[in-house]
C-alpha cells in the first residue's frame, strides 16, 4: 500500500512541477526538480507500459483444385473418386481448369447400381469424371453464361442454358454454388451428374 502511495505521489508531484506549481510558497530550484521529475517519468512508464503492435494475419494461399475439393465437405464423394480414377495428379498439374463438381447430395441421388458399376470399372469412372472437367480454361459463372456450350476433357460438349445473363444449367445440371476459387482453376458446384447430357462435339455442332 505504501509503495502505491509513493507512486501516486510521484506522479502528482511531477505534474505539479511541469505546470510550475510551488511547494511551501517557494519554487523548487532546477537541481531539486531533476530527481523528482525523473521519478515521475519512471512512475508513468510503470503505470502505462508500451503496447506491442498487433501482428497482421498472414495471407492464406489458395490451394490447387484437388486440395480445394478435398477441403470442402460437400465434395467428399467426388474427391475420393478423383483419387480412385488416378486423376488427382492430372488436375493438380493443369494450369487452368474448371471442375463442374457434383455435390455429395448429387451422388446420393444417382442410381446406386450405376455408381457401384462405375467404381468397379476404372475406365468408365475416369470417363464420367472427365465429362465434368474443362482443362483448357478457368471459367467463372459469368463466362459460362455467355457460352452456348462448354467443351470438357472427354471431348464432349455440355450444353449451357442461361437466362438474363445468369447460368441456369450446364449439361442439365444446375450450378448451386459458383466460382469457388482454387490456385489453378475454379469449382462450380452442381446438383446432379452430367452423364445423360454430355454429347460428342460433332453432335453439338449439328444442333
């Protein structure tokens, strides 16, 4: 308690000296002021310690498209199938890629028998997944809306239906969450598989 009183007294005395206050009716000499002022400054430093600057959070670097899909719970089924089909390294290495990514709900709505057959046939599984990937461009939803079709890695074309400048469907699948950014591309989440609506490029050109 006594140390607290001394600290407060020193602060008060220092302020008084700084403002020219007299003690006992007499002004303190300069040599008398010096030690008192030093004590007041020391007390002020103890009472108000310097605040350390707040560090800025480090920028989060975008992940490649395979890691981006793996990190999103709604694509857990797709992420596993990409690995099973041996496409993970191909997608990681692609400089610009768009994945039309069926959500787990989309896979759940697909025929169980068809999915089981695909899992057992790596070639067909790979073909299915390539129907959902454009490996030549990273397409935003606005880009897709301006197109009539999108060529996918299987060599087929997915027909685009747009209304009022916005994508309605790609290969009859609706984009439910668009423009999920990755380091080397973009993910467009869709509500169904595009198996039944991908068509060879020559057929699309004839329409």
